[in-house]
């Protein structure tokens, strides 16, 4: 049986169910419609599309983080999933590698899809498994033109807001170096040379050095040119040779799960591995190289107030060398411990899954009633991406000798301008918004052509002009800055070398009770380590002197 796969990314392509149905029938084929990687805010849209395919007699399977996370964490299947099953939709829970999808294909061909294929407790081994390769034409439709792959799945940490650990597991699984080389060479053949490595935390991959050595060999010996974005934690700089090898391997952008600079908020979400006393050292270790640093940052923790959030954003701007801030609202995503606890406690959470996109509040916040958290999100974003601070980010890059001026500018455009023009999460942002009059959520009226088309045309022209004007201003500033011989003289608190007086001087450590406690704990641990090193050194000296017992002569 010949199987023909057609992959469509609705992030940059319009989905036309009736056209797809017509093409399948024209070919005299049998079809299976799969919705892959569905997140919670995408679930209503997937079900809306699925109903149109079901009405035409085509089987539909839905997999991804929402359905898998819900069933991994909740005692009962949520109503929206039960309703989908009643429509005739099939769920695939877990990962498809290891021939787990064979049964779905056979059952779909036979017209006998099961309601649920559950592999949540049967995570596959990854070495030798197929890796999706997206066609170059599709990659080029995305804003910055990146392919992607993973080298490992699972994360050992226990962050309560994370659903990855409950879908991909807390034990780590890895691909092989042979898999990695094949991925790079296969993409090179179709001209894709930029990659987002989707591992949630590449620094915890125990094979990181073997993977980086493979990439270094492909670059330095075989002459392949490629660049990578990786995701790491705030402890990665403590791994010997990790950062240096990452840069040699082609890493030029790094996403860091900073999450917050208030230790109380980090502890409350079980993000205990993040120590604010490490933050400056970690950022500056990366900044010894031409690397663009993006930090994930969450607001909406129970202790947050408008004043505390804006204060923390201001401290982050002045004292940490963050290039790009990916802001999100704390959201109890289905599949996370936060969501499980909220459901178990009967806590109100918003019933509309469309809002679970990290940019809209879905809980009642104790200090930010009504829509105050949503307003604070926009205010925090505007505070970080103010024109003055964007210029400061570029000044820091110039002062540190970075050659990533255009890459930094592009990300400031997408994260700092594009995402807000379209009112979407930073990573969903782009330059143009695909919007079609009849593609409307169920229950919402289809707008009149006399209203929709003029409004959409006005918004499109306005947004393009704003983006072009912003880009022109950036280019003008960059040209003047990088031609200034005095650019290397610029220094501020964020890029100044780590100093002995930082704990007393910087508000990162002095402005909050949690910061002061973090400094006290850091000093306590350093004293314990120093004492242990002294004992070890004394023991070494005794051994060399032939003394086997403590005494006045030792």
C-alpha cells in the first residue's frame, strides 16, 4: 500500500477542509486526517476542523500535548475530550516512534479506528527512529526560516507549571550521534541550515558532549555551515567546556528558562534549580561569545503585584544581559501539576481553552482582579521593549564585539513589535497575519465583507508600515553604532564583570527578602565548600608527609 503524507502547518498556511476532501476523493484514495502536537489553545480549533472531515466520512486522529497531558495527570477525562470521542474522533496518547503508529494506519484503512491509543506509560527508545524533515518551501514560510529536531526528551526537574515532564517523562531518552549526523546532512541536501533544537533542556542531555563533538566535526572538518538555537537551564555554565563547545558547534542563539528573578516565586513553582546568585555569571559566560540570549519569563505568580512585577522587569533590564524576553502569564496548562491541583481543589479556571496561549489570564489572581493581569502583561512587555531599552540591548552587543546585530534586530522586531501588533504570544508572532473572513470560531458571527475586508486591509497596511519604520530605525541606529570606534567603551551594570560587591550593590539581590535570603544561602554554601576543600587539602598534605594520625606535628 502506498502511503502519501501531506504536512500542513496552520501557522503559515490556510487549512481548507473541503479542498483537502475533494483532493482525496479525486485521487480515489482513503484518507486519515491527523492533528499533531496539539496544544491546549489549539484543541478547540482542531475539533472544529475535525468535524468537517468526519462529516465527509474521513477518520480523524488527534495527538499531542493537550490530550496526552490530560490523560497523564487527571483522574477523569475532561468533558471537551469526551465530547470529541462521541463525535468519532480518535486520540493518540504518547509518542509514535517504535512502530506505535502502525496500528493506527491499519485500523484507519480498515475503517475501525479505536477511540484511544494509549502509550503514555510506554515511552519509546529514540536511537535509530525516524526524524521528520520538513520541506524547504515550508520552512521558508516561517518568519525566520528554521527547521527543527530533537536529540532528547524528558526533563529531570519538577517545575509545577510544566507539562513536558508529564508527557515526555522525567527520565531522559536520547538519539544517537549517527542520528544527529543524518539529520544535519539530510537537511543540508534541501538547503536548510538553521535549526531549533527542541530539547527542553539540552544541558541535561548526558550525551551533550558527543553531540557537540559531532557537530564540531561536521563544521570544522566537513565544511558544513549551520547554526542552532538550543534551550538550556541557568546552571549550564557550570559544566566544564559546555558553552565553548556549544559555540564551536554552531550555537548562536540560546533560550534560557529564567522564569523569574524573585526566589519566592521560583520556590513556589518548584523551580528550585534556578539560583539568582548564578544569573549574572551565567549570562556573562555566554556573552563572552557572539550569542543572542532569550530568557523565558513568567508573571502572575500568587505573590505578584503590579508594583513588584514592574520593579522586577526594571531590575532585569538594568542588571542582567538579556537580549530578548519571552514573557508569559502563569497558566495551569492541562498536563501540568498546577492544572491537576486546580482541578482536584475545585479552583475556578477559565473554561475557554482558546485562552490557554500564555498571553491571557485563566485564573483569578489574588492581587490582580478582573483583567488586571492581562493589562499588566502588556505593560510589562512595553516596559522591557521600550525604544530606549532596545537601543541599550544593541549597545551591549556592540560593546561586547558581537557580530549578531542583524539577528538581534530581527528578534527585537518579532518579539518586541510583531507579536504585540498581532496580540499573540512571542513565539507565535510573525510579520503578516493570515486572516480569512469565513474561518471563524464556532459561535462567532461571520463579519460582513464591507466590514471585514477594509478593516483587515487597514490593519495589514498599518502593521507593515510600523514594522518597516521600526526596522529602518534599528538599521539606522546599528549603522551609526557599529561604525563608532568608541562603542567598546560602553559598560553598564548588566555587562560589567561579576564583582565582589555585587551582592551589596545590585537590587537583584538587595531589593527583596527572597534575594537577601538567596545571598545568605549562597554564602553559607560557599563557606561549607571552602571548609570541605580545606579538609581535603589537609588530608592530602598528611598523606604526602606519611602521617596517618592527627597530632601536634601534623
